[in-house]
C-alpha cells in the first residue's frame, strides 16, 4: 500500500505512515464488526444447543442484538467506586482492549496481506498475549473489592500456567516450519500431509499438539470450562464486577477479540492458514481467495469454542492447575524432544 | 526521522517511568511503572535491530517476572510511612552501592573498549558466518561458540528451580485434600448411585 501512496506523489515516510494507518483501520474496524457478530453467533449456538431460540428480536433473526447491547452499554452511566484506585481502574479496560487489538498486527490474512511482516511474528503474539493478563490484574486490584481481587489472582496464575505449555507447543510448530514468521509458517504447511493436505494437524506428531493447543487456548482466553476468573457461582462476575458502561464493554470487546485471535492462530499454525485444505487442483479450490479460507477456518474454531461452552461443565481450580502443570507441561516438553529428535534423524534441515 | 523520533520517545518514557518507579507512593504503582520501563526498553531493542531480544524481554520480564512481582506486592500490606522511616539509616549504604555500581560501569566500559573478551572454549567451535535473521544469528552463536556457557546457565537455572521447590514443598501429613483424579474419572453412575423404590411410609436403608 506504501507504493500506492507514493504514486500519489508523497515522500516515502509519509506514504509509509499513511499506509500503516490505513492498514490498522482496515484490520481494526472489520474486527470490531466481527466481534459484534461473533457474540451473536456465540449466543445463538449456545441457545441452539440448549434448545432455546437465543437473540431473535432486534433486527432480522436478532442479527442486530450486539449493536443494541452496545448502544445500551454506551448510554449507561460510568460508575467508579469511591474506594477504587481511580487511575488504574480506568486504565485496566483500556489496556485489555489495546492489547487485544495489538496482536492482530502480525496476522497474515492472505499471501502478503499482513500489516507487519516481522520475522519474530510468533514471539510477538506470545509477548502480547502475556500482556493481556495485566488488564485483569489491574482491574481486580483497582476495584478494591474482594471478588475482583480473587478473580485477578486466579487469572494471573491461570494465564502463566497455560502460557508455558502454549510456548512449548509453538516451539514444536516452529521446529517444523523453521521460522517465527507467521506467513512463512503458513507456506511451510503447503502439501505437508503427503503432498495432498495442507496443514500441520495431519502430522501424527503434531496432531496431539494441536489438541493441547486448542484446550490451552480455551484456558488462555478464559472460556468455559476454564472461566474461573468470572465464575458467577463463586465470584459474582469476577474482575468485571465493579465495571459498568463503556469500561465494561471494552473488557467484553477485548475478550472476544482475543478469542477470535486464538481461533485464527489455530487456523494459521495447524490448519494451513489461508491455504485451501487440499493441495490438489481438482475442484476450483484455488480460485477462492485465501482470506475466505482463513475466515472459514476461524469461524469453524469459533463454533468449536461455543460448542465447548454449551456442553462442558466448569473445572475446579485445582483441576485446572493440575491439567496445566502436571499434564500439558510434561507432554508438551516430551513432544519438543520427540519432534526435534525426529527432525534431526530424518534430516529435515538438510 | 521516524527512528530518531521513536528513540527519543522510548528513551524519555523509559527514564521518566524509571524515575516514577522510585518516587511513586503506592508500591503497586511502582511495579506498573517498572513494567512501562521494561516495555520501553523492549522498544529500544527493536530500534537497534535486536527484535528477538526485545520479544524475549517482553515475554520473560513483562509477561512472567513482573506479573509475579505485582502479585507479591499486591498481597503484601506495605506501609509506606514505616518504610520511609529508615531512610536516613540506610542512606550511606545506598550511596555506597550506587558508587560501586558506577565504578563497575566505568570499568566495564573501559574493558569493553580495550577489546572484546574471548569466552570461547573448544577450538573447533568458531562462530559461523552471520545468517540473515536475528534469531538464527543468536542461535548459531549460542549453540556453537558459547555452548558450554549456555549449558552451564541452564544447569544453574535447573539447580535453582529444584532448590526453590525443595525449600517450599511441604508434603501434607493428613490424607484430607488429596485426590486421585484417575479414580474420580473412572467413577460411573452404577457404582456411585443406588436406585431404590421405597414403599409408601417406609424409609430407605442404604
């Protein structure tokens, strides 16, 4: 896009700045729209599994429900508790929301369609996702109330635990791809399964990694069955208890943007990103633009997230910690050794 | 131009937040300022082209170390006034430590300008030629020339980890609270529930 602005007669720096700004808007605005629609999908899937109708009043099929909710929340009064630590109380939802958006900078939507094609893309995602815990901790502490504080403590322990195993799982993918660049990771998956199927998930060594990655994603985004930070039976609404109005909405948006990001990472790291599922040109697979494939895969994973939410009961906190440290961590560590050994033995790096 | 602007932005923010770390009245605010300082340090690393180090700085320091820091500081009920009371008493010691650090810095820079220190070990493990990406370059150097130092660092960390676990682990004496997850998962309705149809007016005997 920089070239386009340069062709309008701008200097390189101005063109670059404008192109980046345009790219940010091109990602952030559709993302917000997607978040609104995905909340609707979430509620619909949940309702369908519970044999309910779900939102069906606002707009055709209830499609505008999220916008109505947004408007309602926007018009509410912002209440700041008198005993709260004001600055941090206001900062916390902003941090959550900003961090949730920042990670999208390195996501490749199609070949070459990426805002920042940096060669440490995966590490960047890991770094940003480790930041998202701060919004929760700050909210919990600044609220100066016991349930949000409990929730903040739970959140930080939970996210640190699962980040370790996610890190090792990502190491396995990086060992195969040989790069941290997300676009190159997608390209490395082309024809990975016997030259026919695109995607690391069809590799026998990486399939268990994908299963663990999916479960860790649920824990990392604090979805059911790992939503102990906002377990309503124990902690009212967790760290969001004292929040109202737009500050509450920012948490909500940030949370769903993170969920979408995790779904997209599932698609990019294990299911071949923007590549079509099969690497054979029998049917016009290749005529469908890559971004459609990526969005379809992402939607599929989001459906799985909702599916899990509607069917699985919540974990107990000690079970959650046990799963993270005693099951996922040793298994992922074992697979790092296994996969690197296998790659060395088969001469993967030539 | 953008680089210069970014450098001054990061540098000024970093120094300002570092000052705020020691002047903030609330210890939690101090830790949050510290996190901002780490973040700006990562930004400076990106500017000098060390993006791998920058990301590691954020992941390790901001993502893990500072979270635990914040955790501990939040849990402690720190009385700032009581802490300031001992200021004059500890002042000479603080100045001494600051002077030692300054001397070390000067020495370090002096030694650096005198020529690079050769920490290499085996003769055959010369550093390979520079590879294109930062990550690959660090890997190539770390796993060839500095392999022994790297492994020693790993062993030290392992020992420290085991030491921490040994020091803090207390095996619980009572059987209460110990659960066999496998046993819980294996339980099925047949052995956990009993179906009874008591007659009217009669109780159930289990």
